[in-house]
C-alpha cells in the first residue's frame, strides 16, 4: 500500500512540474525560429584586411614617381575608400590630376586618379561631407610629390634657369635676368641638396607674420615640356634661411616651404652687396 502511495505521489509531482514549465515558458527567454550568427573574428579580419591599402605609387609627368608607405597616409586613403559613396561613369578633368596605383593587402591593385573627385578602378568616389576628405587626400598626394629630391630632378632637367630680383618683372630677354648654366647650375644643385623641406617651424611662422610673403629673389625653372606653353617652377627666396617652391603647371598652386642657403647663392650670383633688412 505504501508503495502504491509513493508511485501516485511521484506521478502527481511530475504532472505539477510539467504544468509549471508550460505556464512559465515565456519567462525563460528562450528564442525560437531565429538565425544565430557566430562571430568569427578571423573572417571579419580577412574582410577588413582585403581592402586595406599597403602602398600607393604616384606617377606624374612633371614630378616623376613617388612611393607612399607612410601609415598615416595609408590610413587617410583607407578612410576615404570606406566612407565614400561610389558612382559609375563620372569624369575627372585633366587639370591638376594626379594618378597612379593603390596596392592592397590581398595582393590586388587598382588604378586611381584624383583631382576634385577620386577615381578608383571603374568607380568614382565622393564623400558625404562634399569633397573635403577627397580634397585633403589630394593635398597629401601633392605634398608628397613636391619633395627635395624631385625638386633637384626638376633643376637637372630644366632647359633654362633664370635668376632675378623679385622687384623686377620676369623677361628672359631683359638684361636684369641672369641665366644659370654650367658651373652656376652645378652650384645651385649643391645648394639645394643641403636644403630641407619644412613641415612645421615656429621661426618660419614668425617670419611670415612679421614680414608677410615678400620674396627677395626669384629663380625660374623652364621645363619646355609642351611646345605650346611653358609652365615654369618658381623658387622664391624669402630670407637668408627660407625659400618657397611653386609649380605654375597646377591650376591650384601649393606654396611649399624649404629651409636652406639659397639666399647666399642668389647674392653671390646676382647681388654680392645685397643687404637683408
């Protein structure tokens, strides 16, 4: 009798637990009919890695070839690619255009061209904030092209070089123009070799605030790359320590600052008695 009582009691207990589970089913937060995505960090990393630029090569008919592997520059390239929208069949004007190839971590490469828009392969990219990010990337590429080594190359291949006082007007036939050639050109190259491109300088900032942009001498590098027009490169001496570079071949012209002894060179060649005030 006791055994039958225990069996009946166990059966009632099981029935009670079953009903209790049914009534509290929703409180258990058990999800049904849902797709569960397993987070595979390795696969995600591969997707990101595939479109990560590792090198940028720029080819410019005036400034030659430059290879960019600076992580900060590559980060800017990556940021533009990921945050921009793509549009097929847009046109990038030839004026001020910079082109080359971007190499990615997965081994692929894509042709690019940039001015006011950014072409990557067959697509044209534009950022949501207008063209500010693309404009910043363009300035980085321009800044990278206009280096000391490329400037020296420009001087070497220049067909004509003229030196004159900044207060005078450039006229190749004027007696006030001094043509730089032979030993004078060799000395100019030696002078530029010892110069350095200026990224940040409190001394230069002070000079520009106190005196403004007031050149003392100009050096004109004539390249004669196009028979119809001559777009020279202009070196302007601001003080005994600083000079600038400006490429007239670009519609939007950068002023690039250098530190060096170009002032002493100009004084020696053109005005031995010149006094800087």
